[in-house]
C-alpha cells in the first residue's frame, strides 16, 4: 500500500474575519483520501475576531500550528484594490521563508502556500500532487481594478507579461494583443501549462525546498513583489513552473466578491467529483 504524501498547508494571515471564515471553511472541505494535510498559520491579524477564528480552527482540526506574529502593521484595502508597500511585501516574504524552513525541518513531502482570500475546490491539493511537478499553482482570476477584465495570477515573462515573445522579437500592439488573448483563452481550458511566474496558491515539492527556493529579495532586481523573486530564483535553479487550470480557486479580492464566495462554497462542498464547467466560477 502506497504511503500517503504528507503536505503542509500554510498561510501568513492578516485578514478580515468574514473572508477568513470562508477561507477556513474551504480548507476544512479539502479531500484527504490519498494525502495527509497539516496546517500552519502565521497570525498577523490586527482583528481579534480573526485571531479567534484561527484558534477555533486549531481546536476543531488536528495538526494545526498557529504562530503569532510580533508585527503591528496596517494593511489597507478598499473597494478598488489593495495597497502594498515595500515593507509589507518583504515582511510577507520573511513569513513565507520561515514557513519553508518549518516544512523542511518537519520533512514534508510538499508545501502548499495559499493566500487567505482564496477559496479552493476540495480536490485541489490532491489533484496538484498527482501532477508530480516540482512547483505548480492552481489558477485563479482577478479583476485587479473594478472596471478591468479578469486576469490570471500567472505570467510568462518578467513582472507580468502574459503573451509569448522571443528574445529580440519586436511585436506590434495588435500582435501583442492577439497573443495575450491566446494565452488567456488557453488558461480557460482545463490543463497543465508551463509558465514563467506564479504565486498565492502554490504547491512546492520537497525536492524544490531542498534545492533552496525562497522568497527573499534578489539584490540586483527591482521587480515588484516577493513572488517574482521566488520564481526567478527557482528558474535559475533549473526548476520549471506550472499552472493547473482544472480547479480554479475563487479570489475574494473585494468585499463585493464575498457573495460569490458563499456560492462557491455551497456548490463545491462535497458535491464535485470532477471539475465543473469553468464558466460558473471564473
């Protein structure tokens, strides 16, 4: 009988209680027939109710570690977008790196890093493990501005280039637009695709962890965000990055997304044996 893979599901958490409650419910719904899940949270909340929700989760679920952060930072978000600064980005990077160290010390087969504003299909982690990739994210789609179109959290080159381009190749605006639409259309189809950048919902293998992947700043890069530095470092180590699109996560980016989050949880809890139509959740 094959031994179940042991996975650490982890997240640094600074979140509104209403969103966090749905996130934790999503984690409780995860299927574990062929895997074993442990949980590790860094409680960076300023909201006491959110901290209490983590304590309740720890009481209900076996194998949950909650580590309290010593930071007292304010993180702003409104009905339009989220507001990050350099200090917050690298604070989160340090949290993720401490999680990586914990996963290595405890000898987990995989680390699944997930942001606390995402809701997952119950099959997500089991499915990602089955892909046998060193680093793979589940896709999710977000309107980064209320009036913009939805975009995936993965990209092909540099900071967020989402169309194929060869080195030295010069594209007209129309050519770039066509290739961009082709890339988005491909990610709407269930599959596993190689990408150049990813984040927020990522399964990392023990081998990749042992190779030394991490989120610390690469000194000679000015790219914004710890995920870029993680991905560039991984690629330089010879590790390929992939995105899976069978079970798109639901992103509660704004409070207005919470209603859709509740619908997502109702439709996915214990009912889906295979991935449903993309159109209902993206």
